[in-house]
């Protein structure tokens, strides 16, 4: 039989041999055995059921979940000369009847059907005229509620199979399925002593990378421009994110399309075809795009947001390099991704057991984004593969050249704090205590009296949270299941506290003095530019572009001759704005003790002083910088709201208001600094119920521990609630 299969393979598809794993699956089906095949994206699972279909008598029904997917498959088969057609909601009843009649006459060997069709008794009656020898179920993981893409319509397959007088041969196919999902597929489809084939999940031609702390839009733009001649997919978490990113990339000259469920069918189809035919090299999309899209030359897949689970990530990332050539899979992680996915789970999944399972899988993705181990090994072991080599030398962790440092002391501080908090709180609260926050809840619980309160005050709050996540990923800590996960200690943590085990982590080297100075001066020049723009009633970029300010921050021009050499500074702008910017640069040099070697130009005559203790910026520049921008300068230097209030001799409420005003002015505010991670989803749910116009209705839906400013911070972070 395999000989005949090879003849069909060559006759219709032009290949002389099967790929790894295909032959075993085809041989099993040709022997009449129910078969479950888990074959990774790019392994050729479609051929594994198409070839048996061409050898069997009668018609093969293929269950396929997406209209676009079945149309693509049928179009491709017809190009090969294979008689195939589909039935879905785009057809009239008359056309449906016609296609079934033609299939009954033997005109079609494969009939693709959406699972929703099987819910209709009338449709099932129409199929009784067919001689169905083989039923192929594509994306079979959709039958399991533990799968990453559960579809209730797939549960109709059971009654449908029982409607046959003689049960047909069944082949179930999927690219990703954990062991529990495999068990579900066998049981729910009532496979009869099936042969189960798991073709290795590894895709050695793909490079996996995770990146944290990137400016995502800038990274994506620069990467896409660098690979402008290659096809790539960029997955984003929401429709709004897709729309914004597509517009941003298009404005910067890229040939980019978009795809999400909010578009009409015609626009989605046009965008997909433009991408398939290389009219558009980049596709920005939600996870609605790509299932089964047979475009072999996708060279990179970027996840702009972290997906909900590993199954979804690996399936989507696997759309790169389907031709066997190298492909890159990049995941851009930010803590906000976790909040977004947790929020979406809360909004879309209502069964408690399934919700718990989805939250557990989400934590698995967070661990993946923080692990220092080989990313490929992490993925393969998730899917149950054993004896995976420790390093693949083809992922960002294996090729990581950052310095390995001992973080045992920091780990002991974190573990000790969790212990003293009785293992009853989440990552956000633990980090706040370590940072030394004096929020109302912390004072109420008297955590400010703990010996660990403020023990990591010099470390940025987000860095503390990242360190805790690292300890979770490495098995020192554990997060409880549920909507509000609590940090628990594991046995390894006890060994660390006792000094019996060390903790190491790869970290980036600290930026040089030059880099720190450059960043700080750049921020101050932006503040000055904003002030001038308000005065002139002009957009800030019309004063000077960011690139011009950045060059000033690198070169330190201190007179007209040096300033005119800066790109973007012409004679007219030098005359209008030059003196103000030169004064700001000279002031910065004096205040920060910038050494002569850093200054690219003649030094001013004023003497250079060493850095002084923090002082109120109003002492030197109250006539130059608005009050709320003075607050922002201190915030940028890493001072807490309480510290700023003390230095500036104003109330905490005033400082909070200043920070909001600066955000509205266009300044960058790291809102996560002010939002306990366990409260953000709750606030978003409240906003979803009562709107964002007034704070009090939102506050009334929340517990007393949620502060007013936390609500304001969430509203600023999410200017528009995700769809």
C-alpha cells in the first residue's frame, strides 16, 4: 500500500518521498486503523490524510475549523488536480445540495466541512447519500476543553459519528497536544484502539528568542525595516493593538497588512491574499490569522504580546520556516501582557475548572519568558519530550553572552520577605514591601515594621518583580493557582536561606557613566523642548526631532559653533532656540559633575562641581520649568511619590496630580510602578461595568485596599479598555 501511496504522492504533488513521520501515519490509515497524529507545523500533516483519501473508495470528509483554511486547502488541491470542494456558511442551500450530489456521483474525493454544520440534522441527512469511508478531523485539539483552542462545535462530532450505519475510519490530526489533550481526543472521538504517532515537536531550523524591557514599537519597526525583503507575521494581543501597529509600520514605509475578526470578510480575504502573494511582506494580526495558512516562506514571527499558553505560542511561532529554511521566532514580553491575558481569561472563560487550567498555562508562559534555560528544551519538555539536550545553541538563552552573577543575597532577601508575609500575598505586594512602599494597605497590615521592608529600596520596582518571576521559573518559589496567585516557598528556597545553595542569573552589564549621562540629559532636553513647544503653540517635533536631542545628549555642545554641527540644527533654529538649549546643557554639566572627557566641545568657563545631594529643582529653575515638570524630573531619577512630596514640600496628592499631568503632556510614565499587579485586572473589570468617566463608581466596586491613585494609574495606562 505504501508503494501506491508513493505513486499518488509523485503523481499529484510531485514529491518522491515522504517527510519524517508521514509514512507511518499514512500506513496506519491504509491498514484501516483509527489514527491520532500529532505533527508540528510544517511537518506536512495535510498530506497525511489527503493521500489516503485519494486511495480510498468513496468520499473523505475533512472537518476543518476555519472558512479561510478550507478554501486555501481546496484551492491548493485543485491546483494539483485533486477533485476536492468545501461546504461552509458562504454557500447557498442550493449550492450545498449541488456539491453533495456531485460528491455522491464521485466527482469529489475530498469534502471539507465546518464542524458547526454537523449540528444540523438536515445537513446530516443530506450526507447520508455519500459513501464515507474516511473521516479526517483537522485541528483535533479543538475537541478538548484542556486544549488551547477549545471549540464547543467539535463536541458535535460524537453524535455525528453515531449517525453513520457503519462507523468510518477516523484520522485525528493536530500540531500541538499535551498528553491530557491526547487522552481527550481519543475518548471524545471514540477512537477504536488507535495508533498514536507523535512526530518530534522540534523545529531545528527555528531560532527562539525572548526579550524583556524593549520599546516594542521601536524594536518591531527596526527589525521589520532590517528584514524588509522577507515575509513576516507580527501577532498582537488585541484588535486595537493590531490597528495601531499596522498604521505605525505603514507610515514608516513598510508594506504591511492586517488581519483580525473585527474586519469584514472582504477586507480580511484581501489582506490575506496580498500577504500570500507577497504584495504585503508583513502581516500584523491577532491569533485569528494563520491557522493552516500554507505560506512556506515566512522568515520571522514576532509576538508583540505574550500569548496565553505554550500551545498557542508554538503553533503561531511555527508558521516561520515551513520550507525548512531558517526562521526567527521572537517574543517581546512585558508585565502588562500578563495582566491583559489574565483579564481576557476572566472575560471569556466561565467554567471554574477550565479557568483554573488556563491560568496555570498562563503561568507556564510567564515562566518561559523568565527562564534562563534553553528555550527549545523548555518548549519540547512542555509537550512531553524526554532526554532533550541541555542546550540547542540556537536560542537567545543558549547564545546569551551576558555575565553570570551571584544573586544569592537578593534571593535571600526576597525569600525572607515572603516568609515574613506568611506566604499569603502575590508578587506585586511582596515587591512593594521590599521596595519600601508606604501604601495604605502595607501600613494597615503593619508590613512597614518588617525587617525586610525597604531592604531593596535601591532596586526599581519592576526589577524586583522580574527577580521574583525568575525565582518562580527556576523552582525556588511557586505561585498558587487561581485568579489571584500567591507566592509560596519551595524546598529549594529553604536551602538558599540556610546558605546551602547559591542562586545565579545572567544579567546585562550596568550601563557606563557615559550612557547614564546621555539618557538623563536627553530627558531634560525633552522637558525643555516641551516647554518651548507650549510657548510657541507648536508640536514638540517641530522644535527639534528626538534624533537631534539625542545627538545633543551624546555630543554635549556648549557653544554656537558646536551646536550648529548637530544634525537638525540650522541657522534659523540656532538663532531661535540655541541659547536655551545651550544653557540647559551647561546647567546639566555643572549639576552632575560631567567630566571633561565626556564633553565634545570647548568647556564653559564655569567651574565643574561634583554631584550634590538631591535638592528641590525649584531652587535653581523655578522660573524655567513648570512645577509639574520639576516633579517629573525627580520621578525620572527614581524617587518615590512620598520622597518627592518631602523634597518639594508639597502633598502626596499634588505629586500624584503632577505625574498624571506629565503623562497627558506626553512624558513617559511607568504606570506599573504604581499598580499592584493583583489589582489591575480587578480595576479593569470595574471600569468595564461602570465606565471610566468618574472614579467614585469604580472605587465603590473595589475593596478598601485599592487606592484612588491606583485607579487613576490604571486608567492612564489603559486609555481605552481592550476590546
